[in-house]
């Protein structure tokens, strides 16, 4: 299989073509049985010094009701910041709704190259404020995302901490694209070829995303940003993916700052393998681990800072470390 990002050229015309293809294919994606999806359009949401439109999908279980006072998952989809949508990621978002019993909000954030950074972060922050405005307590919110959405989820968590907003309960990252310079991934790809992602192609796409902000912007350069006193993190990476090194480096940075971070490296798995949770046992097990983490941080059973919980699937012990899950 050709690397996925070979199909997303690093120029605007190619990106728009790829986006149209993905959007058409996503029309076939249905939520899991037992999950209802409602489209959200709120044109006026307070976000910092301005008001922004919030759009996205609100997913709840058919028999569980909405119950926003119990908490919610804010899910930020991947796609290199240039393609995909909440609809493409329903296999993950609907599973999260079923597993956690919490509503899941997946915002439709603006994409590059038409809207380079910080537009996605502004939209993610508006979505977080929208949840707070709906009465969802920050202590019940878990921020999650995959790939570029994992980068956005981490950046949003940092922005919330820096600006003094009420902090979320925790953050979950699936195969996060942490280093947009792709230096770690390019080095890793010299040793082993990822069947799904080309690090050099990702770097070309990143130039469209970063825009005038520059790679050194602390909201983008997550490995060098300050990370003191953050909510707990769960990071899952595939053992065979080129972004594994980035997830490991970020877990190390979080641990070095004294934060609780669970890193899980899933042996033999590819980039964002959690999307296959309906058919792949390892992906389903990874989602079970997510449920455990969400329940621990939302339910108040959070382990002490500086530790990571061990499980039968191979979750590592020790801040920012992990072993390969079977």
C-alpha cells in the first residue's frame, strides 16, 4: 500500500482534490449501532476576544441521553490538518460514546491551506468554550484526537493551561503528529518504511499548515513548549508507524515536567489503528484502554502524578514510559 500522504500533494490544488475524494468516501461512514448523531451549528460562541461559529457532530448513545453535566469527550479528527471531517472519524467517536457513556463532540474545524494555523486551534478553543457554556464541567471533559488531531488536542490542552481556562480532566492522543518539522519521523523512516505515512510528504503538507506562524511557534512546537502542571495524558502509538518516535518523545517531555502520562506502544500496529476497532481485536483493546483512562480521570480515581497505570495489555509503568502492548 502506498503511503497515505503520497496521495495528498503539498500544494493547494492537490489538497483540494484529495479532500473532495475523502469527503465523497465519508458519505458511506455510519456511526456504530446504538449511537445517535446530531449536527451542531452555533453561529455565535465567545472565544477569547472574538466570537466564532462552532460546527460539528454531537454523538450520544440511544439509551443514555445527553447528560452533559456528567462530562463529554471533545474529539479532534486527524487528516494532516488538510483533509477529513467529523464524519470520517465516526468509527472512533461513536465507539467512545458507547464505551464511556459520555456525549462526544467532534467539531468541524477549519482546514489548511485555506485556513492555516492558528485557525484550527481557534476553532478547537471555541468548541471547548461551547462545551463549558452548555454546562459541561471542565472536570468532566476529556480532549482527544488522532494524528494531526492529536497535535491539535495537545496544543489545545496547552493553550487552556496557559490562558487560565478551567482545565480538562485529561487528554488522549492516538498516533499524534507531534513534530510538524518531521525531523524525528524522517530519521525513523531511514530505518523502516511506514506503509501508511511518508514523513517527507508530511513535511510538505506541514508547510501549508504552519503558514505565517512559523514552526517555532510554541503552540506548534510541542516538544519544546513548557508542559508543567498539565492534566493526565494517555498516548497510544502503533509499533510499526513512523510517528512512534514523536509520541515517545512527547511522553518523555511530559514526564520530565512531572506530569502523569501513560504511553502505550501497540506491537505490529499502524498509524491510527484505532479506526479499525470494529474488526481488529488490537484496536478494540486499545479503545478499552481509552475507556479505562477516561473513567479514571473523570470518575476521580486518578493515580498520583508521576505514575502510569499497568494493565494486562502492556501499558507501561513510570512517568512518560511504556512497553509494547500485545
